[in-house]
């Protein structure tokens, strides 16, 4: 077998493997269609970090809101509340911090 034929066979095999990988990805994307947001029975409404690995989450399930504490390997329900008629108002954006350029200029003057 000549070296050019061997190289051609290797390139063809590599192309076939790459085409197979792309085809599998396309099939998986078509099969695993996400549900519409209104049809999902469980929605994460918010979360708050209370430690490096701990947080409090608010989960909506049907007509209930569940407040749960989540830590490494544990999920503990803290409260079960009826869902309010109005969704919670979005949090106000935090006030912007001081301008870094202005702070740097002030420290240079000192």
C-alpha cells in the first residue's frame, strides 16, 4: 500500500468519525427538546447565598412556594407557603461602586 493511499484512508476515517459525532449531537438535540416554561411543574423563583456552600432557595411547585435550605449534600425544607397572586417585584439594581479610575487617581495624589 502506498503512503498516499494510507494517508487518504486515514483522512477519510477521521472525516467519517467526525461526521458520526456531529450526527449523534444533532439526534440528541432533536430528541431532548426542552418543555415550554409554562408546562414545567417546578420553577426556581430565587436564591440567596448565605455561606460558601449554603444557600436559601425559593421553589414554585403548582400553587405552593417552598423555601428550602441547600447545603453540600443536603436539601431541607424551611417553609411551605401558598403562591401569591402577584409575582415578586424584581430586585432593584445595586448602587454602582466608586469609579476605579477616580480611586486610583486619589491614591496617586497621596
